[in-house]
C-alpha cells in the first residue's frame, strides 16, 4: 500500500513540475536585468504566451496598460475579456520596484480589503522581468515558496498581438538559459479580440 502511494505521489509531482513549474526547496534565483528602464517599459503590452494559471483560464484578450507614476512605481490596468459572459473585466493595481533589483516589482491589487488579506488576492505578488527589448517583447517570471516546495509562472508579453518567429525563438533560448522550460508555455485562445 505504501509503495503504491509513493508511486502515485511521484507521478503527481512529475506532472505538477511539467505543468506548474514546481520544485522542491526555494524559488531559484534569476539574474537581474541590467540597466532596467521603467519609463521605457511603461505603455501597452499584450499577453502572447503564459504558463497555466487557473484564474486566467476564464479570460482571453489580456492587455496590460502601464503608466509610470515615478521612477520606481507603475500604475497597472489589466483589461481582459471573460470567456463566459464576453464582458470586459478591468483589474487595477500598482507595482513598485524592489530596492535590490529594479527589474523586480511587488504588485498590489487596488482594493479596500485589509492589507493582510489583499496580499493574497489573485495576481498580487513579486514579478521579475527576465528580459525585454522594450519595443517588442518582455518575459516575466513570478515564483512563490511554500515551505518545502515552490511554484512559478511565466508570461511573454508583446507590444503587438503577435511576435515573429525569430523573436519567439530568441525568447525560448533566453528561458532555457535561465533554466525555465518554454514547453510549459501555452498560447491563449484569443478569438475576437479588439484593440
């Protein structure tokens, strides 16, 4: 019985690793993006690819609007279309650069809930820009520690709704150099998106 349970748990962990980017221990450290420029990063971004994130299964046509409020803070609006109602949803918040790394941000959702609760809202957390050329693509990574294991998520954003093959291949190489598996990425089902 114990042997079957161990085999079952091993299979579950292997599947979770390939889908969610999980692992034992703490989140791996990613190299900081040198000379990150917050004002060049601000503006409109479109979600091109992402890893599985349960909340985002309900949404398509994700657009991120970023406005630079200062040299360390961005105002962020995430606009998406509900797959169920076809209505538009807007989630607003702000991101503040960390002191250690200008390419890492703490994102907080605008809410009237107490801070103790609001930090656990979907989307709230630490995000690191792994790479960007500011004009066509950005690669974001978020990772959460849970005592003995971690889970991470990846997003590829573009200034346009599509990326060319060369740019996409370059992004996949960057992910592999950072030991992040590009095979985990999925292309959102974004039919009928409007600007």
